[in-house]
């Protein structure tokens, strides 16, 4: 943790905003340096009970925080910026967690020169295993990127990418956990079809997924080599892989990620 900790306001503490708050608290970020905003009083009380974080109105958040994390839904971002944009001085850092929205969307609604950093993270932040991709807007410096990394590194891995790649990041890692959960769900159902109790199938697949992910991360091997190590000639695995290819699993994944990327672009168009 840096010697001088900035005050961070998470504006729109819904699911993604709560991930940010809880991760910062687990990392040791001082609670007195964290603020949150929310539209519903019941949600404010929930956050207060769960984390003890001070929930304030938008004006107070803008006045007191040095870093404003915009975590509202993309379709709500314009209304929020219409309200707070004129009040944000250009020396504050704005961090966007809004899927699909480019930094230019924010810059047009903020004072000239306001630094904006765009971040796409994902839900494994709940267990400090997120993947967060960080991009600089036009006025963001290396120091602004470093501050964003300081905030997101406790949640898992971070990677700097050009902003032009952020819609692809959204499709791949932002939405990525859902693809894995769907695959695990299907494999558990297959285990039941093959005669295993649901809990046994679930435990087998979850641990297999964890072990496979760790091998991918730690071995440095290409996934093709790791797959080939499991695939014996005329064995069970190659028979299964043949069926996956026959049913177009690879093509379906390519099409799915293209659809997610395109949807990210549509969200930006709709928000404007």
C-alpha cells in the first residue's frame, strides 16, 4: 500500500461496485478512505451493515474523493455524469467500470484535461482471482495507471491494454466466468447422465477445473500441449474431443465471443 492513500468513492455500489469495495477492504485500504453512493436507502443500509463503509450522496463523494470509480450500469452513466460532471475538477481521477463505454464518453462530459482510466474486471474479484484490464484515456498518465493498478492488483491479476482492445477484453475475460460456469454446469449434467450423483460430479469437475487452470498458469505450456498430454491414441479423450469438434464447440465459442464484443459496442452507442 502506498504511503499516501487516496480517498476512493465507488459511485453506484451495485454488484461490480461492491466487488471493488470489498476487495479494497480486504487489501487493507483504510475504511475511512472509502466512500460509496447508491440510489436506494435500503442498499445504503446493507452496505453499512456489511462493510461499515460510509455511504454518501453524489455531491459529497465528488467533493471528498480524489478517485471516482464509476460503477453504474452503462445506460445510467450519462445521467450520472450530467449531474456530477460540472462539479468534478480536472485534477481528480475518474475510473470507469462501465462495460462498453470508451473514455471519450466520459471526457466529453468532464472538464478539459480530466484523466480517465477504463477498467474491465470480472466477478472472481470476490475471491481475489479477478482479471482486470486497464487502459488509459487521453489525459491519463503513467501515474494514473499505476494508481489504478494499486487499486485492482489486490483483486487478482492486472494487465495494461490499449483501449481499442477493451471490447474484446469484455467479451473474453469480463464475460468469461459465465462461459466456464456454463461448461461446468453441462459437465455436471453429463456426469449425472453417466450415473454419478450430482455432488460427486460437481466435486470432480470443480477440482478438475481448478487443477487445469493452475497448470495453464504455472506450467507456461501452450494449451494444445497440455491437451495432447491427456489425449492418448485411440483413447477415451480423443473420442470425446472428436464429438466436441463434430458439434462445433470451437466455432460456437468464436461466435459467442464475437457476439459479446459486438454487444459491448452497442452499449456504447445506446448510452450516447
